[in-house]
C-alpha cells in the first residue's frame, strides 16, 4: 500500500490524508475519483442516486455526473430497417434485453454491441469510437494495428483519455508503440490521440 500523503478534500477543500475514508472537517467522502465519462474530479454529493440513474436507463453504478449520464443517454442512432432515430438511453437496459425499435418493432439484435469501456452502457453497432494502437516491430520494421479497448460512446472519449489506463499508455508507452488513434465509427473520421515524437527512431 502506498504511503499516505496530505491532500485536499474534494467537498470542502480541507486537508486530509490520502487514505482517509471520511473528512474530519465536513464528514464527506474526501476522495471519490474522476467521472468515468468526462474525466473530471467528482464530489460524493454530485453522485446521482440509483433512482435518478434508472430514469434515464443508466443502471451501471460507475462514478459519473448526472449531466454526463444524460449526455451519453441522449446520443442517437438509427434503426437499420426504418431509419428512425432514438436514444442510447432507451436502447440500453441493465438486464441485457433491449427495447424494439419504436418505429417498426425490429428487435435491433443485429446492432447490439459491447458495453462502453467508460460508462458500461451499450454501444450500438455502427456508432461510437474505437481506440486503435499502432505498433512497429523493431526487427522487421513491420507495423501492426490492434484495437486497444472496448468501444466507447463519443461522449465518453474524454473520460477514456483521462483514465489511468489511457494516461499510462500515452505518457509512458512501450518503445514499439507508434500512435494511438480514435476512430469515429459513425462518421468514419479519425483523431490522433498520441504519437511518438520524431526522435523515436533513435531509441
């Protein structure tokens, strides 16, 4: 276990131990963590209740602001049969079953995707963002590309970049890692998240 250090309570700003479970000044939870969706520091008082989450179809207990949950749940996608748009919040259910299309009744089984890496809500096929890492073999100079994580919603990309996993990957990568890119499936556009500086070839 790492040694305790002095830090500030996110609720009241008072000094507390980094291992404190309760703040001695305000009685709140001094260190909660970052929102899984936007990556910003969260206060315990900002955590939505189970009932509030359920109203927007978000049953995952991940740390997240209510405004971020609503933002993800309001993202829309189209039915492959009738092209009617409806929200991811309506599409997602914690039980693993899914509502049919409100326009034509299609069960949408053809577009059921994976759970988002950040928030856990379903990422329908043909939507979201895929993170890909590009590696270079030091001996053959051959470049390979591998999906890095599960797909995630466009609204959750900031949280993925702020997460410890992505931070560690992009700031202290193995020597063979060349680039990390985000592929927006719906628009087919690509965003470069991280690239090794030109002097990588001298390593």
